[in-house]
C-alpha cells in the first residue's frame, strides 16, 4: 500500500511533449491528493501539479497552460501531460501521494529538454 512507480521521462527537444505515468499499487483514492514534483540539480524539490481526491487541481505558475494532470481511476494511475516543454523544465520528476500526515514517493523519472 502506498507504493508508487513513475515512468515516462526522457530526452525531448524544446517545444516537444512527454507524458509521465504514476502507477499506484493500490487504489489512488487512499490518498488525499496525488501530484507531481520536480527537482533540478542544486534546487529544492518543487510542486508541479496536484489533484485532490475530489478532482480539483492546482499547478505551479511556471507550468500553467502547458502541463495537465489527470488520472485513470480504474487503472490506479495518474498522468502528467507536458506540452511546450522548455529547457528549464529539465529535472527529475517525482510522483507523490499524500495521505493524512504521510507522503509517498515514486523513484523519480528524468526529463531532459534540450536540442
């Protein structure tokens, strides 16, 4: 319970797209919220996008209008569709599940935006 496996990262050119996938080992509804964070070298981990159990979403200002978080309830999966990628989006992206006072993390997937 609470295990998350994220995938889908890779190398993409500026302006390109990627879709990240977070697969949960249990129903995603055990979590109060699920989201994606990222961490670039030398930086703190920061929130990218988040979806509550009820479906409300919030995004960091830097990705609004470009990234979309969604979920497939039947497959216990959360996605992050990333469009119009920029070099500054380069980071390791982590899936997160928050339940009560605990945070659960995926292992991280590298996203590199470069020409």
